[in-house]
C-alpha cells in the first residue's frame, strides 16, 4: 500500500499545485514561490488528514529553493502528541542535512505553529516561517486555539496554570554540576 504522504500527488484535489508541475518550485521567485511551497504544505495537511494520520497540518522545509523535508501531522499515526507537522518536518530536515542548525532554511505551513513547534523552529534558527493562515483564522475555523497556551507561557514559571512547576531544591547542586560539566566540554548555547 502506498503511503499517501510519500505520494501527495496521488491524493491531490483539484485546484491545488502539484509537486511535479512543469515549473519546479525552485525555478519560481518571490510571492509565487511562497505560494507554491505553502500549497504543498496544504496538500500534505489534506493528505494526512484523509489518511487518518493526524489533524490537518502540513509543513515543508526549504533551503535555497529546494525541498529539504516535508511532513503532515502524524499525531494519530505515531500516537505521539509531539508529532505535529512542523516537528516531524524539522526532525526530517536535521537528519537530511546532518546538522541541527537550519539558519539557511525556511519553513512553509498551512497554519500558524503552536508554541511547541515555534520553539523547535526557533531553536533550529530557521530564517522565516511562511503561513497560509493566522492564528486567529485557524482558531475561528477549527476551534484549535493556542492563545491560552501562549498567554500561560508569558507568565513567570511559578505562575503558570498547567502543569504547575515546582522546583526540587534538594538536587539543585547536582543539576548545576551537570550543566557545568556540559559547559566545560566546550558546549555553548545552540551547540
């Protein structure tokens, strides 16, 4: 059986941009290029949704106009609440490129990334996120609203609602020693 995410063209609906159209995305420029890659993310979202892999979200990582990695939401398929399209695409991109730094890449999505996905994108250093819709549009249409989570993250850690955060002071020195060992090995933020 063919995996619908591996062959998005097989599940493409009328009016969408096929991945193999006569002009490759890498040969386009400007707004048309962004539309092409974003439509690819929408197609992945649709294919994954119809295949029962997860919610209707897709993500495409692009470097120098070339596809690096792509994914649909796979939360249901993997039974993993972190298998959002962006997370899966980021994991595939760092594997494909053999490095964690994606500062020369962009990501195209059909919906605004949640805080978890935004954090993953942030930590890879990607240049830009291109989204088909705003967070407000997504919430209005689907009921998927991350506003409360974003608001909770804006609070100091001890004031956050769910889950509550409690420091365990008796092991603080052990934690500090572990961090110092890491730092002494030549690691820095982002490495």
